């Protein structure tokens, strides 16, 4: 597998409306996109920082992954996403063969039309890890 860079860092927040001004007014970043990913029950906001993005994640329902995460651990870093040049499905096959527990057996569509897949944090020293690659929108 070939990882080119950290594609994004996912940060769980209670409210995009409350969090976005910190990134824009204090850090001087520009929120270039707000997008809902219905099947993940999240609303996302993106900021570009060099090659990497910050993805703020707000839950759209009380039973969503992000709502559960915040309830248990509070707001903060939720996941780390690597851009995989050699393709998400190939990367999944490789790490599964080495004993990593997958949350997605194959790539699926995520925010920004990316092909994405998650690895279980229990297999990755407690960091929810995502593989992603550019996909057709
Ligand atoms: N990072 C690290 N550990 C995490 C975690 C995270 N983001 N979320 C949960 N965990 C830990 C829990 O603390 C728990 O640990 P303990 O057993 O020590 O208490 C363990 O993982 C299992 O957690 P759980 O509460 O029993 O299980 P959940 O139902 O919360 O599921 C997870 C956790 C990671 C399997 C689930 O969140 C998942 O499938 N995530 C992948 C999809 C996703 O995160 N989507 C939202 C983002 C979408 C986007 O970026 O567009």
C-alpha cells in the first residue's frame, strides 16, 4: 500500500455553528464546504490546511456515531484519514491479511465523493483510522 499524506483529521463537535467561527476567526481558515452525509448521520464542515483538511463533524441525530462519541469522550479528535494512492480496497485487503479488524469490508462513498473505509480503533492503538481515495462524485 502507498499512503501519500494525511487527507483529513476528523473532529467531533457539538455544533458546527459554534465551532466554525474558531477556525475562521481565530485561525484564519476558510470553511469551503458544509455537507450532510445522511447515512453517517453527520453534517461536515471542511477547511484546507496545506495538503490536509480539517473535517468538523456534527451529529444530525442523538443516536449517531458522533453523538455517541461526544457523550462518551467529549468533543475532540475523532479519526485520522490517510490518502491511499494504491486504492482503498487493496489497502483493506492488505491490512486485513495482517490481522487488522475492518469496520468496512470494502470502500464506500463518504463526504466530498471520496471512496472511504474505516479500521476498528481496537486494532489501531485506539485511533479510529480511515483510508480514502478520490472517487467519482
Ligand atoms: N476513536 C477511538 N476509539 C473509539 C472511537 C473513536 N472515534 N469511537 C469509539 N471508540 C471506542 C469506544 O470508546 C469503545 O472503547 P471501550 O470498549 O474501551 O469503551 C470502543 O471503541 C467501542 O465503542 P462503542 O461505543 O462500543 O461502539 P460504537 O457503537 O460507538 O462504535 C465505532 C465505535 C468506531 C465502531 C463506530 O464509531 C464506527 O463504526 N465508526 C466508523 C464510521 C464513522 O466514524 N462515521 C462518522 C464519520 C463519517 C465521516 O467522516 O464522514
